[in-house]
C-alpha cells in the first residue's frame, strides 16, 4: 500500500517550529475578539474531560490574557486627611485593616470621594466616607 502522507515519519526542525509558532501568533492577533472566543469555546468543548498538558494550559492562559487583560491591581487611595496610599495587590486586606467598606470602595473607583446618604450606616460605611480610590498606573 502506498504512503498517502509524504510527511509520515519525518519531523520539523526547531527553526521551522519557531517560524510556524510566529506565523500562528500573527494569525491569532489578526482575529476579531468574537472569532477568538469562538475558537476557545470550540477547543474547550472538544477537550472536555481530557487531561491537558501543562504546556497547553500555559498557552491557553497566555492567549486569554491577551484577549481579556487583567484589571488594574494598583490603587491610589487618599484618606480624608489627605494621606495617600498606593495599594498593590490585595485591596481587601488594606480595607479590612482599616475597617473600611469593600463594597463602597469598589463602587467608587475613579468616581471621586466616597459619600454616604443613608441614615442608618454601619461602622465600616461611616469610616469609608471621605476616602477616595483611583486606579494607579505608572
């Protein structure tokens, strides 16, 4: 029987593999966000229940980060006494240490000073009034 695949038993060189990777990345970057999401969804449906290699997971993670960049993780927080803090990473710990309301801070990111209008306020809400939070970019 004749071999129907002329490449059977052969392997690409490392140089060729790198060239193919670069071309693949360029093609991916040209696709619209909808096409990328469709391809990721199809691959996820096809591979459901299969064990994925660490390399495969890293590649998917890389492309998802390109498609959906992470939100700002640095915040500039100013107290009512005009003391500024730069919080990098865990905003939740910073707020807990100072007994401040997480929901108010999340609601007022980049919107100016935190204000309160309710008559019955928790201690955290009272402590949070007058503070200001902004995304911080270097």
